[in-house]
C-alpha cells in the first residue's frame, strides 16, 4: 500500500517556476506606481524617504514571513 503513494515533489519544481515568474511582476508594478505618483506630485522621491520605504518593505516582508513560519510550526 505504501508503494502507491506519490510524493508530489515533481510538481513542486513547476510551482516554484510559476511563483518566481509572478514575483518578477512586482518590479514593473512598483515602477509604474511610483512614476504615476511622482507625475501627480503625490510622492516625494528624495533620499530619506527612499531609505524609509526600503526599510519598511524589508521589515514588513521579514516579519510576515517570520509570522507565517511560526504560525505554521505551532498550529500545523
């Protein structure tokens, strides 16, 4: 009975390819949004604000991933 169980590891590769291709869409999205907001004078593109954005995006991404990792380890 155990010999008939499929692990499904082969499809993980293609899922990874699909996720990485979707991830590449973030660069044009942020570029388009920032150009639009700069044209409408709704965003300030100067050095302290750029570093704050980079820090905030990195900080938020890190803690979302860390939270999901802890949540999955505790509850699953």
